[in-house]
């Protein structure tokens, strides 16, 4: 039997999956294992949403009308802006402009913190309206999804702080910035998940 | 800085689409057409972030395929759910 050619980096993938054949992997392989795991986790949340919506269509039609839509829209714009700032930070490290790179990382971090503040306010507002995870099936899915996403933004914001610290210590340059790029792709993944969560919970009736 | 200008353009497009989606959801009862429009725009937003912010366009084609597939499957379910 003809043996399968393997990837040089891990030795477990076919050669067609290697960087020479499939193209460069942004960041590093471990962060992509993490990202694909997170996508699976959120995929289960989305599947739970569609199954629950199938069984409780009325509850899911009325649910979004109970939420503070303006806060949801604001958070979407804040996260999209954070992704933009992260992309700008990456463009500046590539030309070795560490000052501008750091500036954009701070802006991305500010957006992350702003998101957390707005989301906390939204949870508080829901409580004031008498809504909780036990209110109905819609709110169970809402808290399940958004609180999990909230935690992801929280720890990724901490990771931005760590990357800023490393940048200041001279760990990244135009030649070597895989750690910074790994954080950037992870941050974009979090933004992508919100792009899906927002219409499901706030827009679709 | 052509790439940077492109990023600004994409950010503006993403924000406009978000506001348009919200307007559609708020002003119109959830018809099948509205759900289809929202699903298509979600796919577009996902593709923009994957290709231009995440920079997978021109990078690893398998990763790009998986990420884009995700933004085909779940928006498709939005369309399916409109027929519940």
C-alpha cells in the first residue's frame, strides 16, 4: 500500500494540507486547533437555537422584541471596529512600526472593554425588566449564547494586554510576529461569532 | 496604504449592513424575504471579516474553506428556519 505523504510540522496531515501546498497558516497551528474547537462549541449553540426555535416559534418570535436592540447594535459596531483596529495593528507590525501597532492594540482592547461594559449593562437592564435565563426558552438560549461569548471577549481582552506587554518587551517585529497574529485571528473569530449571534437573537422575529 | 483604505471601506460597509439588518428586523415582520436578505448579508459580513480582517484570502486555502463553509451553513439555517 502506498504510504501517505505527511505534513512537515506535525506529521499527521496529508502533504496536500501542508503550508507549501495549501498556503500559509496565519498565527500558528495550535491557535487554529483552538479556533476550530471554539467554532464547534458555538456551532452547538447555534444548533440548539434552531432546534429550540423549531419547537417554540412563538417564544422566539417575541423574544427579540423584549431585548434592548440599541445595545445589541452598539455592541456589534464596537466589535466590528475592534476587528478593524486589530487588522490595522497587524498591518503596522509588518512594517515594523511598533508605536502605531501598540496604539491600535490599545484601541482594540478599548473596544473589548467597552463591549464588556455594554453587555453587563444589558444583562442588568434585562434583570430590571424581570428577564432571566429561566423566563422562557428564548432567554435560556440568549443567556447561554451571549454569556459564553462575553467570557470569550473577556479572556481575549486579557490576551491583548499580554500581547501589548510582549510587544513592549520587543518580542514582535516585522520578521517575527506569529504570536501577535495568533491573537489577531482569535479576536476575529470572536467577532465572527457575534456577527452570527446578533441577527439570531436581536433581529430575526 | 491601499490596503488600509480598503480596510476602512470594509468597516464602513459592515456597519451599514448591520444598521440595514436592524432596520429590516425592526420595521418589517419577519417575512421569508427579510430572513433571506438577513442570511445573505450575514454571509457577506462573515466573508469580509474572514478574507480581509482575518487575512485568509491568499493564505491557507483549507482554513479559508472551513471558515467560509461555516458562514454558508448557519445563514442557510436562517433561511430554513423562516419556513418553520
